[in-house]
C-alpha cells in the first residue's frame, strides 16, 4: 500500500480523518457507547458486554487511545478506561464544523 501523503491536506482535513477512523468499526462505536454509559470500565467488562475476544477488545482500545478519544489508568493488574472529555469535545467541534456544511440548492444529479 502506498503512502497516504497526509502533508497534501490541511491540518483540519487530517484531524477529521483521524477522528472519523474511531467510528470506522462497530466495535469501537460500541466501546465508546459503553464508556459513556458507565463513565469508567475495565477491559474484562468490555469483553463481557460487547462479546468479542479480549485481544480484539484490547486492539480497539489501543486504537481509541491512540486517537486520543479515551484514556486509561492502571489499577493493579487492570486498566480502567474512560472518555477523554477534552479530546472528545475538540473532536465534536471539528466534526460539527465539517458535518454542518450546507449542500447547494441544486445538485448535478
């Protein structure tokens, strides 16, 4: 696969693409929804709640953490995850600006 050449795009376009990746898999959407419902979570709880294998859940958690939408703290042998509220708010602002663009009154099709 070739390079993505992200430098050809604006910072905002790159940020939107990064945040949109979080919603690119239904497991990540389910994880985010569950974290909003209970505000904190241990990885094992997610395995039970979502019904996927622990390594699969861990990969999705790693991706969400890398994207900055969740954060985790180590408590003994477990990691508790929650929504990173500051980054979530920033993501909403950027996505709202992008999604709130109006379509022209007439289209070509």
